[in-house]
C-alpha cells in the first residue's frame, strides 16, 4: 500500500515533485512501512521528499493499480512548517495550478490531484498504470 500527499498552498497551487527514479511529476508519496499508520506515512513521505511538514486534512481517494496490485491512499494536506529541499527521491519540485497539473502529470497521477481538490466524497478508482479503467463514487 502506498500513500501520497496533495499539498495545497493558500493560493491554490499544488506541490509536485519530479521523481529521481523515472523523471515523472507526481505528488510526494511512497510505500507505507509495515507498522505505520497511513497519516504517519504521509507525514514521513512528504517530509523526506520535500523537506516540508504537513497537516493531513482528509482522505480524498483510493486508487488501485490493477497491473501491479498496489493500492494508493491520497490525502489533502496543508503546509505547517519546514523548508522546501530536494532529496535522493526528488530532483525538482514545483507549485502548479490545477490546469498545469493536467499538462505535466500522467493521467493516473493528475486525476489523484484533481480529485483531492474537489470538495466531494472520497473517490475510488482503478487504473492499469496508464489509464483510468473504473470509477466509483
């Protein structure tokens, strides 16, 4: 299981990182440790990859990669401290508008961010690693 934090500033821009392993733009996140609570994993992953400390506000989506069997939990977050810095896992970061998200990210990651920005129920979606294949709620 993995977690990701959609970190939003007061001006509505969203924090994205360019991953060191594949060059893709995504929200910060990663695999949960075995005994780790999801919210704790979001705190750890965002801080490790960006240097920022966040407040987790709410779960916004559950996404299953049907090809790899990975379930990702995505949470809306706000910055509460720290300073932006790169890590071994991120080679760049940018604060993007929702319109820029759709242009910069692959469909399966852009939808996670855009879902998080909605004030609706938790989204549940499946994808094959490239395209959304099923949606609930």
